[in-house]
C-alpha cells in the first residue's frame, strides 16, 4: 500500500472517529435531557392527578415554566401572546393602540400626552385628562401595566375611555378605534447651536436606523461639525439597529462587535458594511447613564474602543447578553440568553452576578483592562465607563417630592388657561409665589433625611426616661433645626423648581418638543458636552495616550 493511500485512509479513520465522538457527546446530552424530561413529566402528571384539590392547569403550567426560566438570568423569559407588546414594538416599530402616553398622577391614571396623528389626538384627548374607566373597568382598581394592556389591542377593535377633565363637571366618553401606532425612537433632534446637533434616542427598534439617518443628514445640511447622541435611560433593543447606526459613523470593514456563546451559531464577529454617511472629522459626544443598557452600551462601547467619540455621564447598566426568540406555537415564545457581547477591544459588557451559580456553571474570570485603537486604557467589569464622569446633583428634596406627588403637573393643569404662551408665563414675576402658596394649599410635606430615624430614636429613649430634661432639650434643638431646614427649602431650590415649572408649561404650549427644548437649557450633562465640543484641545485630549 502506498504512503499516499495510507495517509488518506488514516485521515478518513480520524474523521470518522471525531464524528463518532461528537455524535456520542450529543447522544449523551440528549439522553440526559430525556431522562430529566421523564422525571419532570412524572412529577407534573402525578401532582395534577393526585393532589387533594383541583388545579388551574393553565396557571400551574405558567408558574412551572416561570420558575424554570426565572432561576437562570433576568432576560431568559417565557412570552405569552398578551406579553408580546414590547417584542412587537421592537421588531415592527409599531403596536395596536390609541396613541397616548399614560402615567399615575396623584394616584390617578392620567394622560401625559397624546401622540400626533393618532386616534386619541384626533378625538380631542389632551394632556391632563384623567382616565376614570377603560370600557367598564374603573382604573382606580388596576395597575398602570394592566391599564396599558387594556388600552392596547388589535387594529380595528374599539375601546371606550371615560375621561375626567379639569373644568368639566361631567365625565367625557370617547369611543376610539385602535390603529397601528408607530413609535418614534428619535424622541428629539435639533441643532442646539450653530454647529452642534443633538439627538435623543430612546430605544433601538426597527425604525431607529432610518430615523437616525434622516437626522444625521439634516445636521449635515445645516453644516454641523459635531453632534451629541444622548442614550440616557435607553434600555436597548435590537442588535441590528445598533449595528446599523454604527455603520453610519465608522469606516467600512471595521470590527464592531463579537458575540460568544456555547453554540457555533452564537459565535460571530460583526463588521461595518457600508461607507459612513458622516465625515471622519465630525466630532461626537455620547451621553450615557445607569439606565443605558444593551444596544446603547454596544454603540457607546464601540465608539469608545475605536476612539471615535467622547463618552460622558455615568457608568452604564451592564447588560451584555444576547437573546434569541424561539417560537413555541402561535401564542407562545421563549426568549433565551444564547451569547455575550464583546466590544472591539474585547471588553465584556455584562456586569457580574447575573446567574444562579447553583444551576449554571460559571466561566473563568474575564480580563478587566483593555486598550482602545489608539492605545488608551479602558476598563471592563460591567457596563461602559465614561471618559468624563458627570456628577448630577439630586439633592433637591422639595423638588423631587413635588414630582413624586405630581404637584408640578396638577398646578399647570389648573393654571394653563392663565397664559397664552410660554414667554408670557416666564414674564410672570408672581409665578414662584403662587406655586409656593399652592404647595401650602395641598399641604405638601417633605421628610428630611434622618427625620424618621430621629423619631424612632426619640421613642426608644423616651421609654427609658421620658423625664430627662437634657434629652428633651437635645431633641428640641434637633427638631428646630429640621423645621428650619424644611422652611428654607423653597428658597434654596427655587431655581430648580422654576426649571420644572417651565418644563411642564412648555409641554402644554409647545408640545413634547417644547419640553425637550426647555429641559436642554438646564441639563447639566448636555452643557458639559457642549463645553467639550467647543474646546478642540479638551476633545482631542481624551484620545491622547500617556507615555
């Protein structure tokens, strides 16, 4: 036998051996699955047949499945027909409904804003309307989530909303025919000075790419030299949409992202496929915060790794897991985590601690330090760490209590007829005095940090000796300090209170765009982005490498 034939035969034998090993390995896995499945089926069957009381089999099955997937990670979930709204919104960019944003104000289901060119807007529903009933169900008995599901539905079906409107003695009834509601992912986009554009992107759905392309082209028509991409509180969405947006910014054939999983199909390297639509020298600042996740982190992390944008704000959420949706039947689907996201430098976006290590065998620890295209050091460890961290002051207890109790919203609803424009409102020198009187009228109370602890301590110490004069005097001093602190809060926070009043009135007189425009004037992080973009030395200094 010739040497050549021996080599060929040896190769064939080795190939067959490998196939047999792989087949045996898969066979072992399937054998384990079948063994476990028989056990699960037997337990389920005996419980249903022999338990002392009857089961709601559908509810029991749902609970069993929820328990099964709920122990893995937060993103592997069982999806039923009524829960597919969010998935449909991402994959189609629309949903069946009437076109209103709703929320709880003073514990009442309230219309925050009707969307343009929707059944609700055309019927005359306006912001501030209180939804008393949905069909025959009173809304004070249901949660916001349940109310949303009841208002949504198939295109062409009807829903009746009973409305309580300020100034109307009688309830108003609106019979609305549901339509396909297209949701805009670019919530706001405008030039905010002569050379800089601003984009607020709220999600990554089927529409994100086309909306971003339209926006960027408008910026170019306006001779923009830079833009700010605001991804704060953007929870992500479709991977394809984030890649489509990166394609508009980065050069062709550039590595954008890798995904790694157990199955061969889950291991991918994704590259840009098109020539970018914006020039290479166009400067970019991306804003992120703790609510920026998934696709938002892919965009921010990739642009940071490739030294194409300055990232500012706060460290992002750290959701770097890939989900695949498997259809089970026409009403059910299973969303399964199948891979992890890695930025071009090799950083894992996912924060640690997301799995149940009693069930899932954790992989070895990931590296924590990586370098960008120009050699800058960037850190992993979960989420995207910004190049500039912007500390936002949230120490406004009165302002945020007003927000929590809906005081700004309710005040504006009561006084929106007093002015004809936002500018007229801003000329009202009595606005703050009137609002302060309104807070007194509704008896809004603010709890100073530590006040409850003080009350508990006072009660416990009084049980020991309620007649101790020194102790009583000490508590009196502290309580006087708290009372003085609370009475001076309005004066301390009047600038912030004014901002929120202007925001709320702006939405009445100039719509959602007016609200965004007003908010940007006082936005601490956006103003920081403008400072960076107005100073080439600062901007370019971010990408410098220390030797």
